[in-house]
C-alpha cells in the first residue's frame, strides 16, 4: 500500500464527511424532518392549545379539581385550607409536618386527595394514620391515584417499618389494591 491511499485526513475533511452522512436527518432551514415539517407541527400544537384554552374547558377542569380537593372559591375556608396543605407539603422536617397536620385536623376533616393523604401517613398517631388509610381505601374505590409511586413508597415503608401491627397489615392490604 502506498502512503497516498492511507494519507491522514485533516479535521476539516473529517467534519465535512460527518455532515454528509446518509444517516443524519437534515436540519437546515426549510428542510423537513421526517414526514412533517417541524415548524408546521409546532404551529398545529400551539393552535390546538389555543383552541383548548379559548373553549373554556380548562377553567371547568380546574374548578372541578378545586371542588374535589375542597379548595373551591365558593368554600369560605378554601384559602386557609390551601395554606395549611402547603405547610404540610413544604414542611422541612417531621416535627414541623406533624404540627401542620395537627393544625389542619383541628379545623378540617381529611382531604379527598391521594397526594395530601400520603403526607398524613407520616403522622406518629396510629389513629390519624388509620383514618388516612380509610380515606385512601374509599378513594381507591372511585379512582386510581395520579402519583401512585409515591403513595406506594409510603405504604411500603409503613408495611415494613411501622411499630403497630394493625397499621402494617392495613398498609399491606392497600398495597395489594394498588
């Protein structure tokens, strides 16, 4: 073999050949990627979102969610319920969370929301944990949780580490339903 055939290519030549690969998708302006043009797809998605927001259905969904979670605008306790729920969710440590849960339970009953109820499972009182499990079980009859993984993780922790046998058995039963 001669040295001419195996000459070393410059970086410029290597980069130029990479740009000409048949396996790369075209990405220049005005070149389409696959069957649809990316800009046209983006426009169609934006127009679909605009139609959704202009139809007013998003507002109805938000109002329905607020009614389901007990934080509706018509609820006079809605703002304070929301504040207490935020305190529970954003508690930096267990003691603060327990105090926030106790403050919530002094004013309100357990919320009909899987995410909020999963925080109540961390309470040291087995009666509070039992009530939260009752509410979770009742909600499971109606619907599945959106964030099942976090709820499953908390229930597994209770099933494995709880000091109370009744709580361990109930957590294991709820895990089977999930």
